[in-house]
C-alpha cells in the first residue's frame, strides 16, 4: 500500500507501558489469547499508521512473550533493548459481556528496564497500569520528566480498579502524572470512578489547571469533548457496529498523536538532544484553532470506530483509513503530513 506524502521521515514516538496477553472469554465461546495492554495497543496503532513507533515494556521469555514480540514486529513497532526479561509474560483476563463491554482481571509483573531508548522522540505516551503500579511507575515518571524538554507528553489514566484498588489510593498518582502531560485523554468511566458521577468535566478543567494544554473526555458512542484554554469543543461519536470495546480508547489516544503529526504540531525534527524542542511543540499545540481541534478529535474517534468494529485490540492500518481522513488535518502549509508507507 502506498500513501502519498511530501514527508519521507516518520515522526519518532516512544510509548512506555505494559504489554501482556489478553485471555478473552466471550459468552458461549472457548477462551482466546491475543497480545494486549493499553500502552502496547497505542504503540501498535502508531506503527500501523506509519510512525517510527518504539515501545518500552516488560515481556517474559516464554511463548506468550514471543508471540507479543512477533505481533509488535508485524505492526512495525521497535521494542527497546531492555524490554525482554527472564520469566513469564503478564496476562489479563477479559470477560466480554453481550453488549461488547470488557471487564479485566490481571496477573502483572511491571519492572521496565529503560535502556536502548530512541534518541529523539517527538512525543512520549504512557497510560493505565504502567503509570501507577510499582516498581515500574517510578521509571515511567523519571523517563517522562527526562524527556519533557524534548517531547510532547501524552497520558491516558485508563483506570483498572482490579489492580489499582480504591480510587482514593491512586487518585494522587494519576493527578501527578497528568500534571506532567501536555495531552490528557480520559474516558467518562475512568473519571466517574476517580471523582464520582457528574464530575467528569470538572476533572478535565483541573487537568488544564495543572498544566495540560489539551484534555479530551471520551464517552464511547456518545462522542467526545475537547477542553483547551480557549474553551470546549463537542464532537459526536463515529457510528459503527460494535464487536467489542477492547483497544478502543488506546486507538483514540494514538489517533490524537497521529492527528498532531498531520497538523504539524509534531515533526521529525521536534525531538532531539537540544532543550526547547518540546516547548516548540507545545507552542504549536496551543496555537491550534477550533476547526483543527475538532478535526483532531473527530479523526481519533474515526480510528477508534474501526477498532471497535472488529474483535480484540486490532487498530487500523494507514491504508484502511484513507477515505476517513479529514481535510482539516493539515499543517501550516495546508497539506497533510501523512507518510509514505508500504504495506
């Protein structure tokens, strides 16, 4: 597959977080195993969309770990050198209800080794368990703080009560992570669990007060709302037939990052050793107008709608979304910044 573009240099993006095996139980069916994990799904989506996608994670040396490594390679994700360690690969049991909603039970080991990281990521994303569970959460925080001068930071709390415990126990950690982020995406269910029903928009306003430049509240089929210093923008959901919701929010997060590349906020030269690259990207993000933010959120929702239309965490490839691209997703030159990718 070929996608026309004037930009031949993919943007380098680092995702930090868990990769595991989803053991999926559907009503009346035998269990199935699939590679999963919220951050891994984001890295996979970004790789399939043509970006230079890197993942720092913690995999075992067992057969499940081997299958995940193959899945990552097939999706054009570069696994960092310290990501494979002796032992078993983590698992998550996903019980799928008749309406496609998923509930999870985890067996997780999270001790990432941050060696062999990419040298010039323009963006760094983290989410979910990885950013809250010790001992790895401290590594996540240290790397985000180290890379913040050079990169735009994206964060999705993606709450997992089965591992995180009571909301009060993890709320402060999630808020501290959000304070380091430029883009925060959170679902209504996550924020209801953290703060109570009816507090979702107040929570997003608090993310902005702590330093985020863009907060996006997702409501599944009911659409999403973007919050910036300039105000709020409501975007309707993208209609689709739901197979299940596994990976939908992760694809949405990847869609926001992909859209920021297309808008010229993230560029191949944005990362690097020189301090200030991250600040320049933040200035470009702040300068986006309402039409561009609307297109950005719509783009993320359209990508997520592809994922929910098929079983498991199966984000779309670039060639699958060509006719879904919004003409408003253009950089300063007025042309899309999508890459040339062979598939």
